[in-house]
């Protein structure tokens, strides 16, 4: 028997043409399948099988990765019985096709998260969907369900807006990462996931750390170590984008990664790029993830890095040096706009009072 073999005699024959081969008991009931018929179809050696409580696979054999995903979503969601099954209709060549109603999702209030979601987001450092013993599915905290079989429920006070990938509601990458990390004790696996998220452009470090913070995962030593690697990776990527901005948009070459110091006086601080003739400095702000981390660990230095950064910027500007503040997100989402900001600062230098002389040292 293969997937194209008729599943049963009438009255179940109309289900042979269903595109979706995983249905809930409520959906089957809406199509005339009563409890007795359902039990008969799911008998040992029968043509159907029960994957999860109230969720059925309309063919024998192992479910595909796609069918496993739909099964856990049907179990965790609230199925819509009227439009969940697509049954082909017969029309004559001269007969217009009937209007198609807008499809409704049968997975309301449920979305795939954790490692399964990261696989759908095309992470290469996660196992294939078929090799996952359990699939994490996020539901509101008020849902009265338990984890069972291949469905592991992740309860949430606030549900994020899901992304639709191949017709499946999927948690955004930062939230899926936090839910995956919550199940992992392997420090190497956690580091690989976080690094890939930033290196491949799925999200910024700050968004990841924010979700880890909300999930109360930043007390785990192996997660803290992975966050340090994440911050370093994020900064390296931001620096590469800064180099690209100068090169691609024809800005004059600055002095890269230098320290500024008053002659015979105090150290003024380091900057990522400096144009001495125009007295313009660019500084990347990559402090946000570390501030989130410190807040979770309740260190006394909360806000210290920001106050030091603000004092440095104010000091430089009092000396006549323009400081352009760029974030990794701005460089990722609007590189041309950030180049315009820097170019404007360089051009405006001719209208300013000459800046104080400062020493420029390699950092």
C-alpha cells in the first residue's frame, strides 16, 4: 500500500484527495467520520494511525517531517473544522470555478519553537527535523494541555508574532534560540547556535540576550560563556560592515581602531574610526548585550558602561570632535543611510571651529 491507495470504502472515499494527510478528530468529524469509523481505520494494521491524542495520520508508515510538524501544531492549537481540509470539487470545462474562501489556520495560538523552529529557519548547526525526538511547540500559558509523544509544550505569558515558513507558524529566531538553549546542557552546542544566529544575519546579539534574559537562562555558566562569544562575534561583524560602508560609499579612509589622548594629558578613549583632518570619530555601540547580562546578574556596575561612554562622548565633543554613534542594527539595516550620516559630519567640519589637537595612537 502506498500513499495513493484508496483509504477506505465510502463514506470516507472523499478524503482520498485531501492535500493534508494529518487531521484532527474534530476535522474528521466535520467530514462525516464518526468515532466508530475512526477506530476501525486506526485498528492494528489499518490504513490510518493516531500520532497524538486527537490527531491522526491518514496513511500507514512513518510520518514525514512536514506531517510531524502539522501533528504537533494540531495537537497544541485550536483546530478550525470548516476550512482545514481541502477537498477537490468537480467542475465542467464550461463551469466557472467556485470562489475560494480565504484559508484559515488550524493552528491558532500555537507555533513551532526551539530546535525545530531553528531548522525551519535553515540553521545548519541543528539536527534535521526527522531526527528530533520531540518538537517544541509554544502555546499560551492558559492552555490546558500536557507534553506527550513527539510534542513538547512550551508555555508562554506573551506569545510573539509568528513567522510563516512553508505554511507553518514559527517563532522568531531570538525566541526559538532561547527555547532551544533552555533544553541544552552542551556548552559547545549552545555556542554554535548563538554564533550562527549572528554570523548568518538571523538577528542581532542584543535581541538574543534579551530573550535569554527573559527566559532566566543567564545564570547558567555555559550560557554566559556563549554570550561572551556572541558579543565578540557581533562586534566583529559590525566592524566588517563599517569597513564595507567606507569602501562601498566612497568615504575617505579613516584611521581605524585608534586611541585618542591629549598631548601630555589624559587618555580620551578609543574610537573605531577617526578622520583627523575633519575631527570626526565613529564609535560602534555594542554594549547593549552586556548591559542585559549585567542586569540579570544584578551586578553593582549596572549602567556604568553607558555612563562612561556618555562622559567620553561629551568630553570629545567639548574638544570639538564630532562623534557619530552607530549600532550594529543600523549598519545591517540601513548601511547607505549611515554612510550619509558620516559624510554629512565630514562635510560639516568646514563650518566648525577647529578642534583641539589630540594625539592619535594605535589601539
